[in-house]
């Protein structure tokens, strides 16, 4: 009976994670971030440190730990069949904003990690469906010799 109840809960939770038709842009974005966070935890085994971390006008969608590596993740939600993929939509201007936010986050840490990277998660959305998640790890964002400032 316990197994039946767990299966039933799993099915109900999947249904509640379906994108409703007629959803707003904010709802689609939140839905994409929910899927990305779940993917990071379950599929990649990351530990989520922060979600929607803000510094002034900049925001980091997800900050995770992949073992000893700090991972900054930009989540891009797009309608299935969009002309520009979520990955391609992270242009030079957006990367500059993300780099500034990442540096700001690193400056606030008392003991910044030796290793960190930037990932993009592209979520393809279809109303009434769960969505497809694509993960792009270690996307170039920082100069290869950049290291976070140390707190003295």
C-alpha cells in the first residue's frame, strides 16, 4: 500500500509541474527554473546553494555545488520551436551582466572556492507538457586566468 501511495504522489506531483496553457512570461520563467532546479538536484547530483540571488540589478538564477566546484547557472526558458535557442540567447551583453553578478557573489564569500564555472540550462516548453531540459556545462564566461579575490 505504501508503494502505491508513493507512486500516486509521484504522478500527482508530475501533473502539478506541467506548464498550464495561457501562462504568463513570468510563470513560464518560474516553471523553467523549477524544472532546472529539479534537474540539477536529481539528474546531476548538485546541491543548490541559492536561487534567484540578487546584487543590485543583477540576478543569478541558480548557484549550485558540484562536489567542490561552485556552479553559476543561467536558466533560459523558450517555447519549443523558438527561432533562437536558450543557449544562443545568452549573448555578449548578457554574459557581461552575468560575469558582474558572479564576481559580486564571489566577493561576498569569506572563503571563495578554488574552482567555479558557468553553465546554461536551456528549457524547451510546451503548454500542457513537462518540458525538455538541456544542460551546457562549463560555458566560457571568465578569462581563463581569473581567480576570485581573497578576503584579508
